[in-house]
């Protein structure tokens, strides 16, 4: 045993021979542990801190790693490095979630689904914090906390409350567009592999000469969209509450890698000044007949996380994490 090479390390990399005993001063059947036992202190400290508080929203999620590939020349509209060359590949991390329910809830229940993607570009990280619907419930961000509370449990009864849900939306009539999406079959995707994603918000593609274009991002599965009916989603929620997570994990594990095409709608800044409605209003879309989709790339998920908690649950995403060539607009939400 003393001649065996160490198989373990402390937190900073120091090799250690074993991880199943602590250093003690023994006295017959009892003993005292020593503060100098770094391994024991680290092990207990790690255990008491290994769980982080559940996300207020987007708690239940699946995730995987993959690659984004630039498929079309985009240099006329952006100087972003990850879109500078056709064929250029960028590693990504994707987390797809329901929004309102808790981490232990069924993932097939009717809800908007979040699409949080981190692109590890050579100019830094770019976070795309999207949803699976092209619009949102509100246009004024001050309503965001109240909106999300109305989709959660009643603080008095601790049960989901339809009256609380609908009271919120009756007071925000601009949410009708998003509600139509939510209560269609789009609110119950049959698989995360067959689900669209949208930026919703308006962003800018910028160039080094200072010029820019307004854009909205669209992500569409190469195999098309598939949804469940209400009856199917309710049945599966009771039988297999982790159905969508399993579906994505198992597909990747057996080499059936899901893929999406990535598009943008592009608008000239001059059009924004005269368009028939506010282009920065997240409760509205840009009609495709006015601003058709233009493909910029594709993405594929090809690797499952080694440790879900470390790789996916502890991943943090922020819409403000951007790279040169991709910028915010005057969109208030």
C-alpha cells in the first residue's frame, strides 16, 4: 500500500494517497481529529456548500455541449469573429429549461421554454438568452418580477393558482400574443430536439467602421418542429416527469446528434424609424415577408455533460455577455 502512487488530490492539486480516512489522535475506542487534516476540512466544507439555491426561474433543465458552425458569409453585416469565415466552428454549451416550475417538476407541463446558450468564441464568451417563442408577455421590464411570481405557487396556499396567473395577464393585455403561443401545442414540445428558439429581443450586428444592422435571431431544428397535445403532455407528466431530459440525453449518448439551423432577420436602422410599429417591442414580431430569414450558421449537440450539476446547473448566463460585432439595441426588455 505505501508503494502505490496517489490516486487522489486535494482541491489545489496536491496528491493524496486515499480519501476514506481522516487523521486522528486515537485513544482506545475514541479519538480527536486534527485541524491540520486538510483533506477532512476540504471534504466537509465541500459537502456543506455543494448545493446552490435553485434558480428563481428556469430551474428544471437539460443541457449538453456542441458546436456552432458559420455556414454563410456574414462579413457584410458584422465583424464578429465567430461569423468571419464560412466553416469556422465555435464550441457551445446549451441549457434548455422550463421557466416557472421547480427543479423537481415534470418537464412536459405547459410552459415557455428557455434556451440559454454560451458560445466560446475566440473574442470571449457570447451568451444567447432566448426562449422557444418569438415574443414575450411584457414590454416593460419592471413587470418581470410580478409576472414570474404569478406563474408560481400562491404564497398563502403554496399551490399553483390559476386566478393569480390570469389576474396578472388581464392587467397586462400586451401578453395576449405570447399567451396564444403558450396555449397552442408550442407550449408542450414533444422533444427538445424538435423545438425552435428565438432571441425575442432586438440586437445589433456591428462592423468596425461603426455601421450596424438590427437583427432578431431564429434557431430552427433541421428535423422540423414536433409538439404534444395537452392530453399527451399531461399523461407523460404523470408517468415520466423527466421525459424531455431523458430524450435529449439518450439521443446524444447513442450518437443521434440533434442539429439546428441559425438565422437572422436583418433590418436597416433607417427602416426602424418609419416602421409601422415599434421594432423594440418584445410583444411583437417582424413579419417574414418584410424581413426574411437569412441563414448564418448551424449548431449541433454532440456531447453530454460528465457531471450535470458542475457543467449545467452551475452554468451562468447573462444577456450582457457579448463580443465585438454583436451588441444591444434600444430594446428596453
